């Protein structure tokens, strides 16, 4: 079983650079709001997805063990309800998406097995396995009710494949390969009808700041403007309806985490509201409607763009 920096912290130096748009107009900065703490034992590297106005957080690593717990979050009540445990294995990290009324999750050490969650019956089903031989570091984004899973990783022999999963047919379709270098723990998000992927960490602890845009209509990738900072391993990424965000945890430092905003209209990055907590290592994020949430340990924060 491979653990991330929770058990083996990778030390590296990060250089930050300021960026400036073509005009000097003031930029709108987001705000953070502290919500009720998560009632269970604090954890890292959990997987989360949103379905029909509620979010679901599964598995993860507590201070002492991996857990198979599943929790439901109600944003209207700011409350959590424990559901049935994930029945197949105890794991951590991977990729999870909400698609057409169900959640879909691919976690380690389950490798490329995909599982679906039905909130109505509080039950899990095994889906067709992703037809690839990739190893660690699966990432995913959703576009128009379909899931796009990238098998990008630093493992030897790994291909930069992108696979589309259609929940209606339960079928996998191979798409255009990611054109960048294989990435350890890449960031990914979607804005409108486009997907975005990049950042992360390369083999040898090299920290890239490249970003690529995926267009499902033309099935093509386009290189976009580099991030203004090296948003590296353990990055937290999420998106609103009009922008993408990535925040970097600096290993070994319990400090506030810089947040950067990507605007696809201008193809520019700008510094945004710093995460107000140092408890961001292995945090998970989910979006419910237009509301964005970050859960780190026991802390729950809402980001208001």
C-alpha cells in the first residue's frame, strides 16, 4: 500500500511569483466561513462527492488507522449523518464524482475498480473496472453527466490515458491522452463544458506549474497559462461555475495555505483568499450547487468566491 505525504513528508522548496493581468482593475477576492466541525474522528485523504444537494465523504486516514466510514453532509442544516460503511475494502485517496443522482468512487488499494453509491438505498455497487494497467494517482473531473478519469502517474510504464465513464451505459471509452508529463498527485477540476488538469509533482520531486484544458467535443487538450506558483503535492483543487482554484499545502509547515484562481476567460492566474487554516494536508473538497466546501481534519470551511 502506498501512502502519500501523511506518512512520508516530501520536503521541497517552492518559489512564489506575483502575477498581474493586462489591466490594473482590482480583483475580487473570495472569503472563508468556518462551519460546524466534522463530528467524527478527524481524517485526511478522504474521498467526497455531491449528489442531489448533499455531500458524501468516504474512508480516509485517521491518526491511527484507515477507516471505511461514509458520512453525509447537509449544507442547509450544517450537519453530518453517518451512513453505512463502504463494504468492499478500507482505503484512502483516489477520485470521486457525483453523476446523475449517484456517487462514483475509485480508491486505493482498490486500484482501478469503480464503485457507485445510491443515496436513496444507502448502498454501494461494483461497476465495470477501468480497462487500463495504470497504477497510482488517479484523478477525475465531471462534464455533462459523464466522468473523465485520468491515469496520469509517475509509475514506470504508466500511460497518460484519459477514460470517459458513461453512467447510463456503464461503459468506458478511451479519449485523447493527456499531453503533459506523467504527474504524481495532479490537480483537476471542470469549468462549464471543459476539464482542467495539471500541477502536481513530477518524478524526482520536480514541481511543475503547467495546466491543460480538455475539450470533450473535439476530444483535444490545449496547453494553458502556467500557474504563477508551483502548486505542488497535496494540492487542494476545486472550481466554481466560472473559475478554477488550487491551494498548496507546504509539507512540514503548519501555516495558512496560498490559494490561486484560474480564469478561463482570460487564461490568467491570480492570488486569491488564503486558506484560513493550516490543517489542510490531505483535505477533501466538494461543491453542492454553487457552494464550495473544504474539510481538513475536523475543520469544515465554506469558500465564497
